[in-house]
C-alpha cells in the first residue's frame, strides 16, 4: 500500500505544472536577478514546498535553461513575415526586446552557446534564423557560417543593449540617455587627434541614435554580405 504521505506529495506535485514553475522562475529572475533564483524563493512565490518543484525540475541549471527557452519561444511568436529578410528582422527584434525585458536572458544564452550549443534555446534560435538564411537563396555550403554570423551578432548586440539599459537603471534618474551620450562624446572629443582621429570625428557628429535602427542596420549589413556572395 502506498504511504499516505507519498500520495499527498504526488497530488501536490500534479497540481503544479512545469509551465507554472518556469513562469514563476522568470518572474523571480526579472525581479531578483539570476542570483535571486533559489528553490526557496521559488517555493515562496508558488506557495508550495521544494519537493513539488523537484518533481518537475531536477535542479537550478535545468530551471534556468527552461526559463531561457520559454523567453526565446515567446520572442519568436511573431506575425508571418513578407520575406526572408523581414523574417530575420522579426526574429532579431523579438530577441532584442526579450533581452531588454529580461536582463538575465543575455548571459544565459551566451553561456548556453559557449557550453551547450545544442541546448534548447540556442537550437531554437539557430533553426529560426537558418530557415530564413536558406530562404534567402544562400548556397548550402554557407548556411552554417551565415547563420552563426547572424546569431552571434544578434546575441552580442542585443545583449550589449540589454546590459546598457540595465546599467542606466542604476544611474541618477536625472541623467537621461541623451545626457549620458553627450558625456561620452565630450570625453571622446578630448582624445589625442593623432591617436584617435576617427573616434573624435564621430564624437563631433554626436552619438544620439535609435538603438533598434542601429541594431537592424547591422543585421542588414550581414544580409547584404550573404546576398553579395551569391552574386559571385
């Protein structure tokens, strides 16, 4: 006969779904950061015991991977694109916004790409981008190189934007984005003109820009390179 305590544990675990646990983990990550995600904190948020969570998730590493995969999956849920270039734009901007909304996501994806490139989130991204690269008409021999170039750019640029946005939250609230960029431009304008002629020239133009437009411009440069190789 199954002990009553075991039956109660099973009922409690079955009442709590893996999806609920992952969504709660994302909430904890968003509010407390990666260091704040503990099974104790998650138990308190879900009003349950750690055992009910361990029934669905083996450990913290699995939980972080599942949270990253969930965030990426939602970022890819976009309207159908008019063509492959628009599809790449949609995928890139979806991830750009996801990283901005979830500051912990960039480090998780970077770590997964470095240590477990076959992980669920990075594989999902690779597939989404690769399908559009193939639809561009890129030769099969360049699929891997072109797709990884886009993937690395998207993760790097979107991750840097997310890090900048997170840092901006710690600055004096009276220090707006424009004022911060002006401070950088002023510092660059004081550099030695012989050692830094280009940086000084850019500073004189001003650094104010649209982050999303800058991000997409980089995507388009890579797409132009992919299409340009087809012409040769």
